[in-house]
C-alpha cells in the first residue's frame, strides 16, 4: 500500500479534501485510489495498492 495524500480528520471540511484528491488520482490513471481512515494518526489517507489482507 502506498499513501499518496494525508488530511487530518479534524479538518473543517472533514474527509472532503481526501475524497477530492482520490478523485483526481483516479482521473489521472490510478483507478484503485481510495480514501481510508487511519485511526492511529487520526488522518484520512488516499492510498493505492492495498492488498486483500490490508482491507
């Protein structure tokens, strides 16, 4: 799994910045870009390449 972008969960716009970045990544050719919540860091992450074990 590769992290492309990170946005704090406490951001005033919530997950929107991460969702927008994931949409940009998908449009740019990374169809598996997705947003996940990392509870340890309290961040929304845009990631690619998650394995079934990581999901």
